[in-house]
C-alpha cells in the first residue's frame, strides 16, 4: 500500500462527524456518548471501504517507435469499468460529504438516490449502510434499524456487516 493511503485514512478518521454527533443528543450522556463514538467510527470505516479512483498524477510514458515521450493528456490508460464507476464514486462521495458536514437528512436522501439509481452497483451496499448511518445520526432509530437490517440481508459478507450488527445492537 502507498503511504498516502494511511494519511488519507487518518484524515478520514479525524474529519469524521463524531464531533458533530457529540453535539446533538437527547439521550442520557453515558449511553449517548458511546453510541455517538461508535457512529463516528463507522463513518470513517464507510469512507475507507469506498474505493477511490487511482490518480496517475503527471506520469511520463514512452510511446511510439522511437520512444517519443507522451504526457498523461496524450495517453490515459485505465482499467475496465473505471470510467463508468467514476460517476458512481462521485455520487457516493457527495453523499458522504453531506454527512461529514452534518447534513444527515440530505445525506440520507443522497445515499437513497444512489441506491435507487444504481441497484446493481458494487457500491450500492455502501450507500445502504450510509443511509442507515445517516438516519441513526439524525436520531431516527426505527428507520436506521430497518436500514441496517436491509443492508445485512443484501450484503451479509460485506466488510461493514459486523459494524451494522453492532449498530443494531446499540440502537435497541
């Protein structure tokens, strides 16, 4: 793995909306604090579980018979399906950004819209998890529970499945 990934992961953990979650509560302080901490960690895990596009930067390659240099703008290699998934990743990043800003109602709508528009996407499970997490952050326990249960039915082997089970246990 590249060292930049760890910096990104650390930034995602530090930028998680745990501090925003800590400010909005009507539950007892001890129980509420542990649930908020758990939800904050889950936001970071969701961001880490979402694949990112691989930026090539300014790569110089040699191409042609005589080895003439070509810049990235001339030659853009890509993996099959990468271009199609770029729009999906951007939509999911937008929803995550809304959640990071503390706008959980809009984030839940954006995650739901993603799941509805891209039902066969490999990122649809991440959107379902994000929508349930946003509803939990808003305090809508019933919809959050239903969302986590739906997530577990759709993707029982997903890397975030254990986190969904923990969230369900904490929300009961």
